[in-house]
């Protein structure tokens, strides 16, 4: 007799559970039954097929579990596998079995490994059980709901326990991972899960995605997207919410860094956190998934950065952002989320999970290692083995410093942190008995030599952990010196900054550097030397402030008015210094100053510039008339009213500390007139050569003027200038190339450098930018797209039309998810309103009607695909806009509509327009139906309720 026969006969004859247990033990002893636990479990499950939810059978199981004759792990394994049989799919039966296994586990006091699964079970076996548990979840959701059982809740609890047992997937092949990923994604997309189960399952999906190779992952994504497209309407219009892409967080981080000086860049604390919060809410990712995606995207940005050891290097900038700035933004994000229900423990757990996932990306860490090695020039094998770990160690140290991970976890991630010595700056500050901020404050003084300052700034550059302190010191100093009009100290500070380009990058990542420009503008526009004891020194000091402001405006392309504390600061004073005025255009004050200064500088009988002249002329006026002074001097030289020696003497004044701060406007004015006059402006070009090629010309002037100069000198008309001993275009170009770090032959005719490309290539920039973004996404890199720069080359409507064309092609290739995320970023990401108009209203009101009309005329296949893409873009962009505007209004505490109009107003007008056209346009009707049939979308925008 077998255990199955014994159990069946005992149950049918009414044998009590206690008697049945005794009989089973005797049979096991007599026949030496091997796997008796599995046999008993299968026997009872077979009876459940005939006698659903029978309480006696439950007592049989309960007694066998209590006695140890049946292990809970065997019950779970056999039960979830047998649940696939339709004959056993009774809600009460499955809930009874599931709850019995859960209660046995909870009362055992054991961990899931050892209770739910055997201790010796392999990870492949555990993953097989996870598949069975996910199948049980599908069955639970497919059965009719009942008040007599809670199968969905019980099945969810069991799935969470089994998923917690998946600890090592190193033996899983890519093909196996693809199968598991498909099952998990299907459950995430098709079932309404509890928040706890969704979070655990999303982490499981992310771990599988990181495990898979790029090729296998690409195949899986393509298959999934193809299935979505063939079953339009099955999934929600908001998209599949794939948690394995680098597109969303890649675009977010690229925007934070590229637009770091704008309102929503990395330098803005609240606005940057608001954009991150809005992205988190829009994607509906659990915190651990969002953090993992963000950190993977951050290292991806480092891995794809440039490692040139010059001013073109982007590795140093990305390292500064990821290590020095991102941890503080994540800390601020945590605090904002705590106000809306996320606890500190939840966020720390999310960060821990993200770092663990990141540690498994050996391929990505190796790429970062290569870039770091190239950027720092290390070649030893020891350095090769430690560079990427040092980068991760720096990052973990900063996360620990701001308090969003625990020390024990940090040491478990990198045990070498315990023995990691202090950085150079930390050691020096410790030796002086002060904090790094206090130490830096004591070093950035007038007493420091340029060599010491350079050494200090290089130390700061190499230690991203000190960047925040450095920015805080500069901001405090700048504000204090500006308020007290301490030009000597402010001049020293600004001169230090504009001589060290990376110092400006550090400031731009940690504070609104445009606010420093506001302080500078106030001083420049209001300062005069009337009561100053030494006006020449005062004007020289003010000149450093001018050069600093011009450098910042040019480097970060700041052109629009700056708003600080409700006050507008216009930058035209510094951006239009190259304007040449006709004498009758000048105001009486400006004309008087022009006459006086022209005589002092370009008159052979002049005694030069005295203190009285400086006291009677406001520096602002001198800055505005300098270009006109040189224009008139060049014209006078051409007409022989001014000899060469006098012209050279006049220029020498401007190459000294007293007036060199006016040279940027002078050079640009000369270049402008050369471009218009060409061969009839030889003396203008001679002035440019004399100034730029002089060893006394400030390097900051060369850097600001060289790109414009090279663009002009690429003109064929300019290349036809006759060469002479005193005028040599190749000398000017060589100087400009050297300044910009470009390795080119100055005598060459063709200039391929991107900074001096022809206008035709500039007009192609938007298309190239979109192509590059899609190409990066296909390679699982972090895509970037400079929307503001694109809009400077074409109109918003043309840009959006171009974007649609490229996305339409990409979606036909199975890249629907990439198109959705890229379009949502372009349309819903807030930007500097004064630099780029909001694109969401323009797309919905101007571009969309045209697209619908065009789609109405297309063939069925193409029409269906483009309609699907349009629905996806509309729903995703509006949803992203809703969450971002909510985050901005909540976190920044400002009632402003950063996208031009409220998303609700845009949705209301769109719904009205679609309803008005639904009878004459099948595309409009389909869009309206798809949007209205999406529960998630209608919840956010009830105006689409059908």
C-alpha cells in the first residue's frame, strides 16, 4: 500500500487526523519510503481536487506539518505547482492551502530560506518556484472575487516571501533571465498589485535586466514592444512602464548638468529636486527602482564622457556632479518625499538596494575605469585595478556624509573604506583644527600667491567632496564684498575664478551662478570714482569684476534677464559692449566722455589718462564707448588723420590693467566691421592682431574672442587679405587655436571645428541632435538633447514637426518606449522661459491638428502605428506635465505654470478639439477613445471620461 492509497482510504472511511498520522508513520518505517513528504502532500492535494476546501484535509496537513512528517517547503513547492491544474483552481481551496503555508512559516520563527524553501535549494530551483508563485497570482486575479476567501492577498504574501529568497543570480543564463523577466513584466503590467509586492517585483525585474547582456535585452525589449503594438488597446495608454531603460534618468541628468545655470538645472536646489520628484511620480517607479535607475544613468554618463585632459574634458564635470552634487540632491529629494509619506528608512533601503544593484554592473564600472584612467593619465596595473573602485568609494563616502546610507552598509559595500585615508584637503584642515569650509576660507585671501591659489584649486578639483564647501565660501565672500563695495577683495576673488575655468563649473553645479552676476551688475552700473582716493587702482579692480561677469555670461550662454528676489537684472550692459555708435546717437554725457577719452588716448599731443578723467567718467560709460573709440580710431588711421605710432600708443593703454577689461567689446566690434567691410578694413584687422597677439592680452579676453575671430577668418573674403610683415592672418589663427586648445595648422583653409562650422551645418543641428539621442538610447546609453539650442536654429513648430518625423520612423522599428520617454522629456521638462518657449501648448494647439490631418490620409498599417504613437505621446506628456507642475508648486511653494499653461487647461482644450473633430476624423475619434479608456489617464484628466 502506498501513502497515497493510505491517505485516500483513511479520509473516505472517516479516520481521524491523529490516527491517519500514526498509520503514515508505521508505513514509512515498514516500507522505508524515501521522499515521503512529497508523497503525503501530493496525496492530499489529489483529494482536494475532489473535495474542495474540505476542513478535514486541512487538519491532515496541519497535523503532518506540526509533527514534521511534512515540511512546509515541500507543501509550498507541490502546492504552487499543482495550482496550475484547472481542477484545483477553487478560490477557497487555494486560499486555505496558501494561508496554511504562510501561518506555518510565521509561527516557525525561521527565515523564508529554511521554511518556505529548503536550505540546500539552488537558486535555479528558487526561481522556478517564483515562476509558479507568479502563475498563482494570475490565477488568483482570474477567479471570481468572493467574501469567503482572500486568495489575492495570500498569494501576494507568498510571492513576496519567495522573491526574498532570490539572492544570487550569477548562475542564471541570459536566456533563462529573459524568460523570468517576461513573466515578471507581464504580472507588473497586467495585474493590480499591492504596493509592497510591486516594489519587490520591480526590484526583481531590475536585477534581471542588469544581469542580461545588451543583445539579449534588446531582443526581449523588441519582442515586448512588438507584442504591445499588435495588441493595441490591451495595455494602458500611459505605456508599459519599463523599469530597465536609461532614457528617462539619462535625459534628466543630462538636462541637470547641461542647463545647470538655468532655473531647473543642478545649481538650483528646489527646482532641481522638484523636477526629480515629478519624474519619480510620473514613472510610478518604487523608490528603489528610481534610485537604481538614477545611479545607473549617472555612471553611464561618466562612462560615455570625454576624458581629454584639457578644457574640453567632460569627465571631470560629470565626476564633479555625480560625486559632489548628486548626493546632496538625493538628500534634498529624500526630505521632500518624507513630507509626502516616504520614511527615512524607506529611502535608505531604496539607496541600499540601488547601490547593491549598481555593484553588479561590472561592465559599467569597467567603462568608468577606462574613462577615469584616460582622464587622469594613470597607467600602472595597480591604478587600473583601483580607479573605478575609487570613484565608487568617493560616491559612497559622499552618500554617507550627507546621511542617506548607513555606515555599516557603506563598509559592507567597500570594506577598504575603514582604512581609506583622508583626502589631502581633509588632512590639511584637520591639521589646522578646522572644517574644510573654514580652511578654504582662510586660504582664498589676498596674501595667497597665484601659485598657491592654483595648487589649492587643483586640490579642490580632484576632491569632489570639497566642491560644496568651496561654492559656499565663494558665495559668502562674493555677497559680503559686493555689499561692502570691497573692490580689492572682490577683484582678487573674481580674477581667481575667471582664470580657472573648472572653478566656474564647480560653482555652476552648487549654486545659482547667475545670482553672482546680479551682484556684479549692480556694482558695474552704479560705481563711480568721484570720491575714490586712487581711481586707477579702483578701475582696475572693477575691470576684473567685468571680465568675470563677461566670462560667466559667455561660458554658460546666459542672455536673458536674471530674476533675483523679484528684481530683474538685464545683461545687455555686458553683452552689447561691441556696439559702435554714431556720434549723434550718443547722449550728451556719453558724447562728452567720448570726446574727452578720444583726445586722451588717440591724440599725439595728449598727456595720457589722469585721475581727473577717471573721476569724471563712470566706468559703465567707458565700457559702452570703448568700441566706438576704436572704430573712430581705425577710420582716422585709414584716412591718414591718425599716424600708426599714435594708434599703437592708444592701444597700449588698453593692454594694461587700467583698461583691458574693455577689450572684449572692442575686439568683437572690430570683427563685426571687418565682416562687413572686408578688404576696406585693413586697420581693423591690424588692431585685432595687435591686441590678440600681444603677450599682455589677458587670457580671458583671448578665450572670449577666439571663436568669433576664427569664424570670421574662415571667410574666403578675409583669406584674400594681402599679407604683409605687420599683418598675418595665420598668426592670429595660430594664437586663437592655441587659446582654444585646438591642434590645427593655422595656414589651412578648411576649418572643421564645430565652433566655427558653416551656417548650413548649424541649421542641421536639431536633426542631428534627435538622431544622436535615439542612437544613444539604442545603445543603452544616456541620451541628451539640447532643446534650447535646437530652438535657436529653428522655430518651435518646425522643431516639433521634425521630432515627430524622427519618432515616427523610430516607433516603426519597435522603439515605442524610447519615443514615449523622449517625447515626454521634450514636451514636459520645464526650461528657462526667457530662453525657450513652452513646447507642450505649441504641440497640442499648433502641431497636433496638422499631424491628425496627415494621419487621416495614411494607409491602414501606417495609420495605426502613428495613431498609437500619437496617443502615447499625448498621454505621457500630459501626465508628466501634471506631476512636474505639482512638484514645482509643492516643493518650490510657487504658484507658477512652468510649462506655459496648466496641464488641466491643455487637456480640457484638447478634449474639446478631439470631440469636435471625431465625426470627420477617424484619428481624432481613435485618440479620444484610447485616452478615455485608460483608467490611469482619466483619473488624472477626468475631462476625457467617455
